[in-house]
C-alpha cells in the first residue's frame, strides 16, 4: 500500500480533551465527560491543583509535559483548538510552582505522575488493594470519591523544574499575541529556572530520588537524569526571552549531558530523554540564527548528532523493526526530521558509511504513519475511529463506562473493565499502544500493553501527521521548496546579530 492509498485523517484532539481534569469545558466535542477532580489540592491545605490532564488509562495526573505549535494547524482549522489545549495545561502548570512567599518560605513544586514527569503527582499509584485509589479503582474521573494525595517536591527536583520551565517557555511563544499571559508564563519560568540552577550542584537530582516527591511515580516513569531537562528548559527559555545567559547555561551543560546519556536511550526522544530534542533545537538555532562564539562547539555537536539520529532511523543496525516495518524504539514516537532538511534546503546528508536524503526520510516517516493507520499485517488502524477496522476496547475508564447519569462504584467499574463488549464511548482519534514486536495485536480492555492510549504517544502522532501535511495556503518558492514550518518565528525574541 502506498502513501496515496491512505486518506490521512483530519487531525482532531478529541483524545486529549477526553482526559481533561477540573471544570470541563462546556463547548467540548466530547460529550461523555464532565467535571472531575474539583477537590485536587485539598490534601495540601488550600492550594488549588484543579485542572490539567489525566494520563494513560488511569486517573492520575502526571506532570512532565511540553508544548509545541505549528503554523500548519491553521491550514486544517485547528490552530485555535490546539491553543486551547495548550492553555488548559499551561494554566495548570502555573499552579504547580509556588515561589517563596509569605505563606511558603521555600519554593514548592507540586507534581503528579505521568507523561512528561513533574516533581509530584495528584492521585495515588500505590498497590494498596484494600483502599480505592487511582490504579485499583476502575471508575470514571467524575465518580472519584477516594482521597487523592498531592506529592510535593523542593527545588532540588531539577528534572521536574527544567521540564516545567520548558513547557511554560514554549507556551509563552504560542501565546505571544496575549502579552499579559505570555509575560506571566515567562516570569514563572525565569523564576523557577533561577531557583533550580542556583541550587548547590551536589543537591541537584531527579524527582524520583525522593520518596515524598516522586516515590509513587517511580514505578511508572522513573527519571534517570536531570541534565537533559535543564538544557531543555534553558534552551526554550532562551527562545522565549532572547537572554543569552540561558543559552550559555544550556550549552555549558551539553557535554556533560551527552556523557550522562543511557545507552539504550540513544537517539530516542521521549519523556525520560530530551537530549536528542535539545540537539534538534540547537541545530535549528545553528542554521537559522547562528549565534557564534562561544556556543559553536555545542551547536556543532548538536548538528552532528541530529544527522546521526536521522541515519539511525534508516539503518537496520541501530533499531529493530517488526516484519511489517514498524520501527521498535520506545512507547513514544519521534517527530519526523525531514522538515528541517526542507527548511535548510539540504537534499540530504552523510552517515558513516552511507547517506540519507529528504526523500528517504519522508518515505520512512510516511511508512510509520501508514503502518499506524492500517498498512500493517493485522490490517488494523491503531487510531480509534479511523478506517474500517480499529480497536473497540480501549483501556480508558471514561471511554469504557457508559455516560448515563449513573454513579458507578469501583466494583461496578471492574465489571466494565472485564466486559467483552465494545466501549460505549468511542475515543475518536486516540492512538492505542499498538502491536507487539511480532505485529500481533489483542483488542482487549484488560490488556493495556495493547489498548492503552497515552498523551505522550498521541502527541507524537499528531506531530507526525502535521509534519507530513502540505499546507495548501503555503506557496512554494522559485526553487520548489515548501516552507510549511515557520522558519524564523521561534527566534523573534533573539537579538544577537546573525553571522554572515
């Protein structure tokens, strides 16, 4: 099946909206959700932790997110929609950081357990079988009556701090037209980054190192390091402010972060590894807004690593593939990199013993998306609602329990979990975990290793679909290049003279 045989879906964010916590938006297209988690934060006293998103199939709110935007969203009429989703989370992130004030002498980070890991989490993930919690109770978020403790961390949770800084900074660029809100995001990010980077280096660490901070999250998304998150936060903060001290901090940490990488994470961008994402960001900076001395070494290393990663996706030596052609990385998908070659007007690059081209990268990216949408041995679309054959027993509480104005207890929720009937609520647009390494898939609600959707993996799929979308309103230049990505907008706040 060729790429032209598959009608690519219109990108909608119903899946993400269906995971919203707090006061549910009245204009949401998802009608099987309502207000939930309105008492979140009560266990901490009076701090408001209402909002955010539940991750995966449970009701825990994990706090390790990032934000992205793309002008191609405009061409499919989704720009305002995706901005609403980003703001829902950025509003929540602003609540998670409490700087020193009259009430709190030391800064506090509130965390949840999840996708991209913040320092603490709202909800319980313990294995207590006697008392209901977010793992053992298979109830809808709207029916939660059990205690939802909020974990707290101090400023030594460097990975969590860096991730929040990055998310707030990136969001500030998304909302640059709302100057007051954008300033609030930047101010919070700068304050948090200052506190996190001024901590004695011997005390910096990961949020899962401290039981009170990330102990319960440890079994779900254990963080192995923090340098990549500090670089991630510093780089995005540089883009948001143009302040070169943040770029200096990021590039100074680059070598140490490269040495700190875990071998099995090499070349993979997911919640525990931002190193390749840092390299792509810094590579873009090098090519489009060369800042010169003293950042050249880190930028050159970034560029070389980005080329190496593109080679690794095309080679059979670095990553295994299923017989059907799905690359086996991590549970999270990476964003296609061919967009950058288009923008750089590069036809390709060289690997150690071979080369790569825009055409090869585009073909590879398309093959992965086509596999997800049905071009696979199971002939199964792993996006719910797309095609004629897709998962019907998605592992998600709000999707698998009827929306019928009835309150369901944990025991009643178990009945729906173990039912063999299709979900009563179709989670339109959600990508499930997908097949195993043999291309096999089991559509059963009680097998989350196949049927569970996550925010992080779905974000990767949306990014891939957007990257592969050719916006009709974007004209081609005289050389035939399509500038579907905003080439320079990310650098608007940088005032360093561009090198000739």
